């Protein structure tokens, strides 16, 4: 089963601390949504409100057509999968997966058959008689996922489920989570602080900061055209250029930026461009030249620090191809596509000016 989620005008306070502020969010049935942000941004609090572990100070939570704002966790069509998995060490994998069904009064033979079905879904059908201590971290994560899905929730809530795994296993499990979500069709809401993880699995990313939603949308849109300066900086690396609005257009620390409308602006701005959007082949906007300070090899690219020759106080990050073998002291011309640039008011995270 699956269901949509609608959160309207939601606030939550812990004493004098405002943990959530004016949250409005709609999630389609069957969508994989990731709540992304730094520690303390409110993403886990929001997940707890969805799961019924917290009653919000203000606002409403609808799951499908039902108001779940004050409904207890056990009576919601949701299941929460925690980071530590919380498997019962004395039970077999089959009994762990069947536990929620047992609590609902399902007969032993029926619940074991269903547990086997979900163990097969996560690739562990042959291991049903084992106990959790006999498994790797990734296998325990699969068992926890099978247990969560076995009760047929409309919404599955995942609280940093991959945080305890090493990098290679985490990437493998990202693929498996997405594949399983597509197969079962359940609405997934997943909390993480890992930007790459969010982009790998999400249909929609919700970027949170200080209890508010800063940006939300498809991963490529949030990454390539962020709606706030915070979202721009949090979603991967970003070069920032001081910018001012003048009669002839936007002037940055590296020259005028073509093609941006500034008729509605008289304040100072920040021009943002990602390292991979800087190019060393002639393009519409020339940023002058820069000198390589240092570089580090990342397999798919060299990550380089460049000192601008036009603005020596400005250091840029750029990605060069693995064949480049960059050397410190080398001078390079830098270009960019003006359409790749986002502009934000410096003093606050306001909507970007579109080129």
C-alpha cells in the first residue's frame, strides 16, 4: 500500500526552542522523499512528527485522506526504520521480520510465510534461520527493511538508515533501497545529512535549515538551480563571487556577468558557480586567468584550488579531468556559461535571480 502526505503550517517547540517553523510540504503517494540538512536543522524532528512520536505545537499532518496529527504511532499507517536497526538478537531473521505481524495477531504459519517473502525481497531468503550476530552490517540493514515493509505500511520512515555503513556498502545499499522502493511502491521518507546519498536515491529532496524548508524539488533542479544561498552551499561545493548591480548589469569580482536581469535589484549579491561548471575552453563569459595552487586526485577528476589573477584574494575550486595532471604554478584561462550562474542576496537566502 501507499499514501500521500500533506503537512500544513506546522510548527514545533521544545520549551523556548523553535525546532520547526512554518513547514508546508506535500509528498505524492509512492514518492521517495529525502529530508536533507545539517545536524540540528529539524529533519529528524519532522520525521518524528510524521511517525507520531511527537505531537506538533501547531499545524496538521495528513496521510492519505486521514488527519494523523494526534494519532499514536501504533495506529498510524507508518513504520519507522531506525539507524541502529533494533533487531532482536535472540530471534531468527524470520522471527524478526515476522515480529510486527505477530503483534497484529497473525497466525504463525501465515506470518512466517510472509516473512520469507520479504526476506526474499531483500535477498536473504536462505538465511531465515540465522540470528542477527551472524550477519554483516549491510545484511542487518536488509533485515530491518524487510521487517518494516512486512506490515505493509502506507509510508516508511527511515532515520539515517545507511549512516553506520562504510562508503562502498552504503552506495550499494542506496541502489538496493531505491530498487526495493520502486518494486513495493510504498512512500519513503528518508532522513540524511549526506548530499550524495540524497541525490542518488531521491525523487524529491527537501533541504532544511534551522527548522525551515530552504528548498525542495527534484535532485537535479535543487543542485543545478538552488532556490537559496544555503541550499546552494549545502548541496555540494560552490564557488561564491561577490557581485553588485550596476547600470550595465551585474558586476562580479571577475567582471560583468552577461545575461542577468537586475532591474528589480539595488543590493549586493553573491554569484554562485559549481567547480564542474568552470571550463578552460573559450565560452561566453571569461573570468580571466588563474594560477593552480594545489590539486588532489579523486579518480574521476582532479580537485584544484586556483588563485584568480584578476582578484588575488579570491580562491576558486575547479575540477580538471583525470588526464590533466595539473601542476602548481600553472596559469589557466577560466570561462563559464552565464546560464549556470545563480545570484542570491548576500544578507539573506532569497530567491535566485534567473538569467
